[in-house]
C-alpha cells in the first residue's frame, strides 16, 4: 500500500464518520413540542402516528418524541 492509497482510505473513513455523525444528529432531533401537540390535537393520535411513520420516523423515534412532548 502506497502513500496515496492511505490518503484515499483516510479520506473515505473521514467521510463515513461524518455521515454517521450527521445521521445520529438528525435521528436525535426533537421537533417543536408545541407544534407536535397542536397537530395531534387537530388530527388525532392515530393520524399523527401514521403521518410520522410515513415521513420516516421509526416507532422508537415516535415514542421518544411522545415522551419528550407529553402527547
């Protein structure tokens, strides 16, 4: 393995690390609780749950948001 190969692997590793960190940051993002409560009140818990699933939230994410926002 030459020096250029090591640079390529180092850069690839750094890019992968940044992608993982960015994904983790997005996964832990909690939306505004006032907005969540208003939408749940407007549409109901079942419709809000279905919307969240359809928009990429996992059941674990939804449970975390429900706990944090008290809905």
